[in-house]
C-alpha cells in the first residue's frame, strides 16, 4: 500500500494508542479528516485559567460513554471544570438549533428550505448491531411530515437499499454509500427521467472483491463485522474488545495494500473503505440542490443535520457557499463546520416537529 491511498482520522471513539495509532503509524502521518478548526472556533484558543489543557482528542474520546467511563484521567474535577468551560464556549459558537429556532426560520423568509438528513446517529440512535439501527415510528412520522413541506434527502454511508429499508418513506431523495448512490423520487424528474446518479459504478467489482477479502481476513477477530454498502464498505469494531483494535486495523490494512484506488477513513467505531474518487456527502448535497433546480439560486435554504465526520463535507459546502445551515448532532464539543448543534436524535425529532408546526402556521406568501 502506498502512503497516499490511505487517509486516517483521529476520532474520539478510540484512543491514540489503539487502532487509530496503529494505522497512522504504519501508513501515513497525515491525518485524514478535514476537521479544520474554524477561525472563530473557541477550541483553538487555550482554555482560560491556564492550568490545564484539554485536547480535542480527549473531548472526542468522550463521544463514547463506555470509553469515557473507563478513562481514569477524566475523573479529575479540574478536568471536568475545563471541559465544562470548553463546552459552554463551544455551545456559544454552535448554539442549540432548538434555542435558535427563530433565527433559523427567520433566515428562511422568502426561501425554500431543503432538508438533508443523515441516518445513523441522527434519525436513529447509535446501537451495537448495525443491522438493528431502527428508526422509531415517531421519527418516521415526523420525517414524512417534513417531506410533505420541504424537499427532503436522506444522506447516508449505508447502502441506499438498506437505508430505505429502515426509513421506509417514498417521496424522498436517498443518497446512499456516502452520496455515491443517489436516487430521487419518481415525481422529481430531470430531463424527463427520475434522478439516478452513481459516480463510482466502475468500482462495484472491486468493492465486492474487497468485501469478500475483508470478511475472510477479519473472521478471526471476535466481534468484527464487515458491512457491504455497495459502493463502499464498513468494518465495524464497536463490538470488538479494545485489545484487538490494532490487530483489526492491521488486517484491514493488509487487504487494502493491494488496492491503491481505495481509501480508508474512520467514523464512529467503524473503518470505512471507499473509492478515491472526489465525491462525498458535500458533492451529493450540491448535486441534489442542482437536481431540485436550486443551482446558483439565492432563494433556497439548505439545512443539513448529521452527526459524523463524513457529514462535515456537507457542512463545509454550506459554509463555503454561505448558504443554509449545518446542524451537528453531538453531546460534546467537536471541531465542526456546522453552525448549530443538537444533542441527540430525540432533539432532532423535536427540531423537525417544530419545523413542521412552524410551516403549518406560517401563512403562504
Ligand atoms: O452516514 P451514516 O448514515 O451516519 O452512516 C455511517 C455509518 O453508520 C452505521 O454505523 C454506525 O451506526 C451503527 C448503528 O448504530 C453502529 O453500530 C456503528 O458503530 C456506527 O459506526 C453503518 O452501519 C455504517 O455502514 C455507516 O458507514
């Protein structure tokens, strides 16, 4: 494997000493994720008081409650006060979308809201078994209502068919495989045809081959699970004992060294394998806006809600366009290009309810 084809994250789901470090050391010193700190981000500044430094990595570690509870250093009261301080500073810059609801709806005056919703960790809570990440009936109901009023897309790392089998709603756009498999509802036509876009289709045979190789290679690691997401793959380690994380990373690396056209990224306790093409959730968002007839328009307000690093590509597109808002679903501070935050899927549901209510009560202009 060349050093160029593997890009590695640092993420709060794991510690430096384990899987993350294993890949970083063996493959590349370059960090994968473009979690560029925002110029205004308070996280760039040293915490005031000057007696303790709380790194972003430690804050990311808290993303995982199990990990956090087993990490002895965060029990220090000094740590807690520094975390609290960082948290309130972060919230100041990424306020709750519920608290700033009026600000968001005011910005939509004269504009068409278009909703983009990530699936795992946004519409459904994170669970141990990826095959059981079901969406609640209440969440389905409100997403259906949202889609009645606003063009709506589900954007997921999952295989499109799989995410559809969870959401089970017609009339929406679905962008699976991190946006590499986009399908629109029949009622939205582009050139008299329903929208269908698969920029990585040439990679299908390779992805299938690597899927089989990864299943074979990782079968000795208890708890590891390889998920075929059609144009990309996920190697889950949520149910793998931490002591095997490095070995699992090495297994994945050993398979990928034969495939320089694939890259490795990291999400929430998952290693994600995908083609090196320049396509991501941000590009998918732009493609969808264009398909909806909103390319180069000022009268549109895209709102993207997501919880993971891959959603940052979409947040960044919105920030760069100076259009719409990204909303990060997270309980803890993270470097993000999102403008607002929500703590968890239940808050996402409340936000969507309020949006539907607001739209119902707003007189048509
Ligand atoms: O873009 P997303 O819809 O957020 O997909 C990202 C990954 O989500 C899924 O994995 C995550 O959720 C699982 C279920 O809660 C959890 O067990 C896992 O640890 C998380 O990483 C999905 O299974 C992956 O294929 C996606 O890449």
